[in-house]
C-alpha cells in the first residue's frame, strides 16, 4: 500500500520499467494476449486456460520467442 509520495514515485518507476519490458515484446505476442483476454472474459475459466495454452503453443513457433 502506498503511504508517502516517495512510495508513489517508486511505484511509477516500476510501472514504467514494466511497460518498457512489455513494449519490447513481439507484436504477435501482444496481439494474441489482447485477443485471448477479450475472449476469455466471456467463457468459463477452463476454456480461458485452454485458449491461453493454445496461444502459447502457437507463439512458441514464431520469431517473437526471441
């Protein structure tokens, strides 16, 4: 929990570093993640996990893995 302004600045720095890390990911991985998240919102948890596994297995065969 954030208590002081210093905590907020540290939190912002962590979020910025994380967004940079995500931004370096391949476009296929980001697109697939967005699609799976959107589709998983309208199905049961088991189906959502199956979609995630399918997406991962497809992406492992692409250059985005690098």
